[in-house]
C-alpha cells in the first residue's frame, strides 16, 4: 500500500473537531452522486470539500453544507468529448493531481469517486492521509489480464474500498485479490434531490404527448447497456405503450433509430434535472437491459421516484430485486425481455408492489442518511 497504518497514525493530526474530508471526482463523471454524498456527509457533521472540475453539460446543484473546488482541468475547452478537450485535460492532469496533494494536506481523509487516468494515477495519489475509493466500476469493462493486474495493484494503494453491492464486494476480493478487511458494502443512495425537483415540461422531443403508458430507458447510451436487445424486444411487446429512450449517446445509434418502430421516441441528448423529473413522473416502468453492470445511478434515480424496475440479472441488480423493488430478466434475451415487459404493462397491481418497495428502499437502506452514516463510520475507523 502507498500509506501504511503506521504512517497514517503519525501523519494524521490529532482530531480536535469534525473529520475533514476531500471527496474527489476529477472529471465530474457523476455530479448528482457527488452532490448527494457530500450534502449527506455534511449533514452528519463532517467538514466536506468536493474537489472536481466544471461539468460541461449543465449547471450543477449548489453545494448544501459543503464546499466545492473546481481544481481540475481549468483550461479545458472545446466540445465535451472532442479531441481538443481530451488533449487539454491530459496535459493538465498530472499538474492537477499534484495540486490535489497540496489541498489534501489539510484534510484528514481523501475519498476518490473516480480515477480519471488509472494508468498514471497510482504514484500521484495524496500521501500521509487515509485513502478511500468507491469502486463504481469494479473492473475495467475492456481489459486484458495485464490490465486487470494493474488495476488490482492500483486498488491496493487504498486503505478502504467501497462497493455498492455485495456482488461487487465479492468480485473485488475473489477476482482482484483485495483484502476483505478493506472492502466495505455501502449502497449507492437514491437521488431524492432529483425526485424533489419542481415540475417542469417534458423535453421538446416528447411535447406531442399521448395518453399511452410509457416505458423509459434512461441514461448514457453505451454498448454494454443493451439498447439493441431492447429494440429487438419492443416490437414483440403487446401494443398500446410507448418506449422513451432518453440520454446522450456514446455510440453510433443511427441504425438503431432507423429500425425502431414509431412507438419508440428518442431524446438523444443530456437532459436537465427538470426534464429528467418530468420523464420519470410520466413513466410507469423503467427498463435497464444491461449486459453488465455493478450498480447504476439510473436505478438510484428510479427508486427515488418510486418507478417500477425491470432489470437484467447482472451485477448488484439482483440485490434490488431481493428487496422487492425490481423484476429480473436474463441479459441479452430479447424474447424474455418482451414477455416480461408485456406482463408488467398488463398488471398494474404488480407495478404498484414494485413501486411501494422502491420507495421503501429509497427511504431505508438506500437513503442518503443511511449511506452517510455508514460512510462516516468508515472514515472514523480510518482516522481514529
């Protein structure tokens, strides 16, 4: 490990007040998660500073009880994902990680949400303070055995690892050899602040609204999320419903759109919080036909709205189903997906049971109060 327990005990100051935490998301990959976690930790009495970069797509929520420092990628410009922006961020990354070290010197603990450049970041991590990493993605999705081995060495530099499901924790220990004593299961947290967003109009692309029930598929469009399977299944679903696909593409969707029937409606872009809330309030079901995942912010959003869930049986999704908040279908099976969609659309009581369980999970184990309380206990065990 980069920092031994002996080094931590001698380097960390004697605590005379609240634990001071730097929560770090260099590329602002997950602003809703960062905001909800930091606000909940602050409500637990911690002194929290979010260290991140400007979010390129929209304004982020105002800090609630915590501070926000946009330390990373301050010279980045150009369209999100453009070669110019990527090149500028790459040039700034090492100096910015070194600046983070200086900032972290006044913190008791540093909690990374993401590592922007895992191949470079190991030697650049702050020193002399306990380090925590939330393993949102347990393993690289596209990786050789050598890349997995490098990832395991990087994770070994952290004093504690957080997985969002027991499934993810088991993979960290079994597949990457992480010490079970360093692996902790803390749920994702349901995005209550999104569910509390004031009413707003639907996206303009959906303005010609019908009165048919709506199934929503939400979030960044990536190959592992199985949109092709959903579009293969949809024509087999009993008629009388619409499928709304809402989210920014990270793959070419031209062929998928061309082959989709008229009952599929598209909003292929980033949507505001108000538009998101309008879509979820209209939907009777969310479908997530992923091929692989550990846990999902989309599921966390649906739970907060009490939206019934139909999920692929992958990763930690089974644990959501065990709580009664989701039904599962085999990944990659368009026929089984079509049958499950038809059955749920025809059974309002079944959807109501899922909705009730979703709301119970969102205010129980997946509430941010519960998440923050467990995270605070982990922090205190590391700095005491």
